[in-house]
C-alpha cells in the first residue's frame, strides 16, 4: 500500500484581510503544462489587490548528478548533499528506463520546512510531483513513476529563508524498480499490486475493467503506456465519476481516486491503436473529519491529518475540523491534494461559524498550498472545511495546522 466571504466577524479580525497571505507552491495539474511557463509564485492579498512575485531561478549550475539508476538489479543508490537556507537547491537524478522510483530523504537538521518539486527538465517548467518536507519528520519517502529514460531534477526550496548562510545536510536514497517486473492478473477485475494482461486497444474503442472496493480507499492507477486515457465509472458504466484522464506527465503518469465500498468500472481509451497494461495500487485512509460544524473533531496543532473525498461525495458535503488557540499567535496551514480532476476547496471560519475574510482556497492535483498569517491571530476556536469543487473529482488530502 502506498502509502499536501461574507458575514460578521469579531473585532479581532477587522484587519485579518491585511494580515493573511497565501503562498501557492504549485499550480493545479489540470492546467496543461506543455508550452506553458510553469513557475512558483507568491500571491499577497492586500485589501482586494494582488501582487505577483516571481522567485529567482534555481542554481544555473546544478550539483553533480545524484546517480545513474538501472532497472536490471533494482539497485538503490545514496548520496549526501546540503540544502541552502537562503535559496533553492537542485539535485539531478538520472533514470535509465521506465519504472517505479522511490526516493527516501533523511533530513534530521532542517530548521524550516522545505518544498521538494520534481521536474523533468532543467528549465524547471514540467513538474511531475511536489511534496512537503516537514520538520515534524526526519525521514520522508516519495514514490513516482518514470515514464522513460530521462533526467529528473529534485528542486528543494525553503518555505522560510535563512540569511545566515548556513547549509543543512540531507541524505537521498533512490531506488528504481522496473515496470516490466509484473505479477499478472488474467481477468478483467483489477487486483491490488497486480498488472493486467497485455491488451491492444484500437482508436475510438473502449475497454472496461471492474473494480471491487471493500471500504474507504485511496488508489492510483498507472500503466506501462503513458498515452492511454482512463475514466472512472459507476457500477452500471453509465455515470462518469471522473473526467477522462490521460496518463501523461501532466498527471504524473497516473490517475488518483478515492472510493467507498462498492463496485466501479475503469474505462480505457486511446487516440490510436496501441498495446498497454494497467497497474493498480490502493491504501486505506480513515476519515476522522466531522460531517458538520457540530461534530468537527478538535485538531492537535502540528499534527498531520489525512482524508478522502470520495467519487460519490457531493460538492455540498464537507469535511469539518476545528482547532483552538489559547493565546494570540501567528498561524500556518499546509494543505496538500492528490485528486483525479478539478480542485478541492479549503475554507476557514471563526467560532461563530462565520467565514473569515480570506476564506476560500482552491487546490488541484499534486499541489501544495501554504496559508500563513503575517501577524498574530486572536486566541479562540476556528473551523476548517474541506470540500470538492466538482462532482467528478475525488482523491486524498493532507491538512496540517500549527502556530509559529
């Protein structure tokens, strides 16, 4: 299992619109990245006006390549590196063939959180995955699919710059397993961690695979052919539970869904005749969120919470959490999303369930959003609501709230 406005508010929030800003660390993966400049930007909200700030490009001369990985022996390679505290660091990784890549990053001495963004080009335009390296954990594991022989660029960016000139050691271990090493399933019911039998799909034709789910599950679907399309359907193959998703680099070579107990189907199409195999992997995720303000669980500040917004969940249904601040402090919220299409929405409310002035944040696939207060926030109880923007979206999210 594989395991990111209206209403009356109290006097303390009269100036909250000035004090909140949002750092968008990645764009939604729904936006086609081909031929587009894909770059990090910071958006400051100042009483309804916005200022766009572009970061300096990462090092013009990236460090020595981490390693050349080969699929023949499923070897692991490690390297010791340093991350700068006052800017971006890029570490290239050379992949020799298509396969599943696992990155293990040990970072026991990081003073601040870092964002790891993985690109397929040294212009840092085509990003295939992003992840938060939180100081709450000293070891991080990241999984992704390499579509072919290629170079990947590990782009590390600190969330808060340290101007002391200090550097921080990290150890990176990379493992590549060949996608051709398969446990084959001969039937048309998808089975966890097993490849389907090789099939030929013609242009404008459609193949169906049955999917039986026994409980709340997050799963991703990948293929050894990144030029096919998949779509999630209900048990009668009539209602679409996702958009048509191409398994290309813009979608990290996979489709992510969240499902509850039941029977579903996956439809496979292609723009031209081609052969393919599918690979399916799922994991259990327990929803601890409440279904309304009244039963929202109290969050432990600094603890990460995972949740599923299922394909059958309506856009009117939300996940509710609450947290309490005993004293006035600066606040930081980290929100990460992996979903099939469209966006997830995060909203903030005060103790009287009134939306805060800067209330509505939307995030798409493989994207991470930071919400930081520039000034101390009044003590009290607050609520977080997470919901789907589109009915044809589903997936997993991560939520972390802490004081600074």
